[in-house]
C-alpha cells in the first residue's frame, strides 16, 4: 500500500520529490546489447548517407527483417513468396529462387550498418481489411513451404544457390469468428511443427528457430503451440510476440509469464523474444492512426509532447528498455526505425523525432557500459544505474509522465568528492547539458517543464 500512496503523491504534488535510490556498490547483472535491437535496418534505395549514419548512431545490435518488403518500394525482398515466387515450381532447384535483392539488403545491414540479422521466415503484414489478403495466406502445402524455408537457410548459412554465410536467428509470422480463429490456430500449429522439425532436423544448433510472432502475449496460443511441440518431440529455440503499450513494466511482466510457461512444458532453454514493440498512447487508436485524414486528429497523434514519437514516447522507450534489461526477456526489437514516417525516427521533412534521441542515448549506454547496478524505482520514474569496464559510472533517470518537476535520488557506493554532470532529453532539449546538484549522496534534478523528461548523469572524481 505504501508504494501506491507514494505514486499518487508524486502525481498530485508538483512540489514533491520522487524518492529513489541507486547503489553502485551492488551489481545485479550485465548490460545485454541484444535487448537494444531494431525492427528495421538500411533500405535498398531512397536512403541518404545521413540516414545510414543515423541508423548506426542509435547503436542497435540486431535488425529483424519483418515488413522490409513494405519499406523497400518495388523490391522483392525477405518475404518467402518474393524469394520463391512461383509455388508450382520445384523448391529444390536453385534456379527457382530470387535471392538477389535480399542478398544486397542483408549485405548492407551487416557490412554498412554493422547490425546482426534476425531473419523472419514468413510474410509481411497486410492492412487490406479483415478478409482481403493476397500474400499473408495459409499455405496449401506445408511441407513445400518448409522446404523453401530450409533452402533460404541453406542459402544464407551454407552458401547454397550462390549464397554466403549469415549467422542469425529465424522466425515465422503468421485475424473472424471464434471457430475460424481456432481453425486458423490449429493449422498454424501444425505448420509450425512441420517447419520446426524440418529446420532443426537439417540444421540443428546452427540456427535458432521459433515464433510465432503473435500480435500480443497470448497464453492460449502459446499453450497450443508448446503442447504440439512437446508431443512431436521437438523444442522451439524461442517463442516471440509483439507489444504496443503505455505501461513500462508490461514487457517485463510478460517475460516472467513466458519463462514460467516454457519451463512448465520442459523447455527451460527456450528464449523469449519481444520482436516488435513501441509506445502506443492513450489519446489515439489504431484506426485513427492508419486511416484517418482529419487534420485535427492527425495533429493529436503526431504533434506535441504526448505524440506517438514525442517526448512521452521517448521516455516510455527509455524506461521500457531499462526494465527489459533487468527482465527475463532474451531479445527485444523496437518497431520500427524505418527512416521516415509513423514507425521511423524522423518525419517527412527530415526532422528527428524525440524517440531518435532516446534510442541514441540507450545505444550509447549499451556501447559504453557493461554492468547494471542495484536501484529502487517508484511511481513514474525509472532508474538504470550502470558501470563501464573502463571505470565509467552513469545513471539513467527517465520520468515517464510524472507531474513533479523535481526528482531526488539517493546515491550509494561512490567515493567522497565524486562529481556529476548531466545530459537532458525533454520537450525542448535534445541530449544537451543540464544543471545537476550532487552532494552528500543526494542527486537532485529539475525538469524544465511538467512534461516527461530523461536525464543521463555521469559521475567522476
């Protein structure tokens, strides 16, 4: 009950201090770079050198190939029906595959952007209505599609069909009445097991295979999937799902559920992957975002501090990443960083969104710091204390939606005489120097306004 009261007090009193603590003498685990990964990477064309540098500057570790066909206009990439376009042909004949554009795109991703590849076996989403689909269809021949998937792995891992070696992970992506939904799940589970047995049987531990990239954590789906896998005597390397949220702890709680579920089926090594995630605000919905042309609605979604990619979104992103780092999640892929637009890091006029600076900040943390230290967070504020192998000491303070302008942190484990400098990300500032007070183990920060804000504090002697 105490924490609930403290949270309410922080919201109701703009003068109150949020009491928090960080202890640099207690290490709780490593910083995991794979948590900071992206749903997009470079594109084939219509990309400037600055775009590529911006992608690199965000410091992602992996890039997941889902929806890449949608952002590489007029290019047949990644989706299995682009790689093998004529289903009546022989799936074992390399002449029937079209790897070229995907080869080039993955080469850019690895060599120019410096990102490892999470290759999604499947097809991109179609926003064409509930019953109108042309590509995201249930295959007629599960065994043949499994062979196409295996050929794709051979191409990228073993050089088949003039391919090359590309180590990475593999996954699958896969909406009526309850009976229709159940029938769809049954078909997919059957398909999943066929593909899993095919790929693990041929490639073993050379690759990781899993899925099914659900649109949200769904216990019913996962129970049916894991039951079928256990009955077939084959273990998935990971399960995966999406998350579009406004609760910064949602993903960590889901990972806890996922870990217990996989363990209960006898799959303790099964990894947990959040393969799409992004802030989704409370002042708009999916229909407004995708199909509404009303200028007032558009302004509500895209402009101001509470916008889809604004400072509130940016602080959600930082808080969620900090919580994911300490969770049982194995990997996480921010969606999307396509370059411009709704799921990018800047608008059509090349102005960077606030989320760009949040992702860049966390990328710098992942690059320069290796160890997470103990902390106690409460209310709207999330702390993420870290130490680097070279003696660096830093503290991320992310205030997501807090009404108080003042934040106080009790800092332990630092020698006397330690000094502090601060970088600020808020509605008006983009990672700029900011005043900070640090004395007698007390860190005090003041937000310039009443919106969300994030601080990165560096300590030195």
